C-alpha cells in the first residue's frame, strides 16, 4: 500500500475513535485506467477511471459495528477523489466509538 500512496487517484479511508487514537480499520483503492482500455471503452466520461478496491481491514474488536461498511462507502464514494485536481491522493478519516 505504501508504494501506491503517491499515485494519482489513491484513496485511503481510516476508521478510529478520535484523532491519534488506534485504528479500528482501513480501506483503500487505486485507479485502473487499463481496465477501461482493456475493455475497449477508452477513457471514461467525466475523466474518472474505474478503480480497484484493494484492501479493507477491520480490527476484530471493532467488527459488527458498521466500521467495514463505512470504510467501503467512504472509499467507493464517487466524490471521494476529484480526478484532475492538483493533489495526488485523498485520505478520509471516519470517527467511531465502539
């Protein structure tokens, strides 16, 4: 994951109770322009490529509380990253109390 963090379109979501608190979980995704090209679709309209949902992990003590679903939704949200913006990645933090 760290090797991918500098790539344009990298999106990471973190779940924790408060800033600086231990993580309950994380999820991330990467853009995959080649998926559209391999399917013969060319670049998608709106400039947003399909993405690969790479990983989702939730601490056993935080399972069953909706953490995984919230991480999934944060990473797959259409507006979680604006392609074409100058930043290279996006990080979303989700607050949870278990």
